């Protein structure tokens, strides 16, 4: 049986990883369960990303390596809450269960991620959808094609577009210019 060709979006992620060694991902979370504020308040900004049960999403977690960067996406019931709010970095690759965690976490696995920075302007899902006709590969982006997938690869061009749309991010410990605060 012939294999299906890789979608262009995933092929771009593989190409970026081959040239830079860094892969890009998107991690979805309900803000009521785990928000950007929760991540930023974790000791050193580091916390396990666990609770994933979907096989495809779990395989994506398993593919992550330290240094990979992830978009931190708030999902939710209302359209206004669906947006990319920041960037985290993988600090520990996939591990089974957890150290000192309960049965629920032990049933799966996790990667550890560290808060890198919060976007100056969160990027709403609506803006990402509008860009589907303009940004190369966006119409094939898993966020738009597999809306329920909680962990997905992000092609380098889409990563750049989202970071630009977010106005960049304020890294931990960085102070905004006074002009921007006024």
C-alpha cells in the first residue's frame, strides 16, 4: 500500500529542524486548567506539559527535544479566548509518568517546558484563519485543519508570522521600554 505524502506544513517543520536543529510546536491549554500566568509563576517558569491522551498529540510530545520552542495557545469556549499568548521552550524531553505524581499523570507522559516570554499582543485564532490565504502553508496548518489536536508541529514560516503578529515577546526578566508602557 503506498504511503501518503507528508503535508507541506509538516515537511517544512522537518526541514527547519534539519537546518537549525530547533523544531517549533504549538501547545494548547484551557486557561482555566493551566494558563500563561500559571506557567510563568511555576518555579523558574518550568513545569511539566502532561495530561495528553490523543495518540497523535502524544507522538508530537515524544518528538520534542530540549531547545525546541512552542507557542503557548489558550483554547476555550469563547472565540475571544482562543489565542496564542506566549512562547515556552522544551527543557526536558519526553518521560513516562512523572516523579511523585498521581495515577492520572503516570498513565501518560510529559515534557518539561520553561516560560520564555509573553507576546506583546496575543494572536487571536481569527487572525490566523484570516492569514490562511496569504501566508504560505497556513491553510494546511494543523491548528486550522485539526482543531482538536492539542500538540502540533508549527512550520518555520508560520512560526515567524505568528511571532511577528504578536509583536515579539517580552522575555523573562526583560523590562519594556518606558515609551511602550506609556
